[in-house]
C-alpha cells in the first residue's frame, strides 16, 4: 500500500488513469492533484474556483479531467 500526502482536507474522490501509472484526486481543500502511482509523488496541482471539490473523472480517450461541486463542473 502507498500513502499519498498533500491534501490539507479530506479527499472526496480519486480516479485512476487507464495506464495504471497515474491518478487524480479531488479534495476538500479545493485542490486537484495528479499523482504518480509508482512513486507517490504529486506531479501537478491545480486550485479550483471552489473551496471544495466533490468529484473527479478522467476522460477515457483524452488527457483531460473534469471535477466539480454539486452545481458546477470545471475542466
């Protein structure tokens, strides 16, 4: 098991990339983070326009992701 540290609030959702080497997490801290599943390192961080994120989804054929709160989406 690997521990991924970085979010300052709880993690609301996680999406694993189809390559198995990356995952994206959406946190209550309003941050979207891209992780290496091999090393546990955070590769990229993005602050959302909302104070907390509720979920994250990866596009099945593209390199993007979407996340949002209960009423909006952010890509």
